[in-house]
C-alpha cells in the first residue's frame, strides 16, 4: 500500500526539488522495479515505458521464460519474464505486474515482465555495495537501501545482447 501524504507535504517536496534543480544540484535517479525476489535499478536513459501487462500472445516452441508477444500501440514487443529468465519462479500476471520496454533505444522491441514497478530511487540515498555477481553480465553495481534491501543495477545493453536472451526457441 502506498504512503499517503498531504497536499502540503507534496507541495513542500516539489518546491524543494525545483529549488535543487535550479541550483544545479541534480540527483542521480534510477527506476526501481522488482522481479521475483530481486530489486533492480534501471538507468532512466535505458528504460523505456512502463505499461500494465496487456494480453500476451503465446508463441509455441519457445523457452518457458519467453511469455510471448504484446501489442503496444500497434507495435509488437517480445516479452521475457525477467525473473524466470534468471532461473526464478515465473512472474504471475497480477494487477501490479508491469512490462518495462527496454530495447527501444537499441532498436529492439523487447520488454521484460517484472513483478512491480517501484518508482524512482535516488542513488545518492543508497549505499554502494561491492558487486558480487560475476555470472550474470547484466548485473551492474549494487546498492543497499535503509531497509537493508540490495538493489542491483540492470545493464540493459548487456542483457539484450546475451545470446540466450535473443534465442527464445527450444
């Protein structure tokens, strides 16, 4: 459940952010998503749109983590269950699950299915943590938030260039 704030708090926060932006003090923000049990940060330049999960057309003879094709405003996107791709449980289609369109900047109509979108995260408020994942080349820097959750940076280019990501056939 999202935290409710008063209009006054919202306005004060907005004024503070505008003042910071005018003073040239930019914050380093990334989009936060959850895929299975993992928390991910996606650079805003690499993330496309986030859309509610539409009807997916299944494609026979594909990997179990390839969820199918989605029609997003007349364009077809291949949809990969991000948690399933990494060996986790399949992502259920719920009211919170979302598609993150990730390949547009690279000329690919690709989307990853995530459990939920968590909004923007200020990287200045997170503590840098040593990178521990050498097996998955799409995992970048790691951060820890105040609740002790680890957030991995998703290196979109490294993910979409993986032969396994590109070859969905069985």
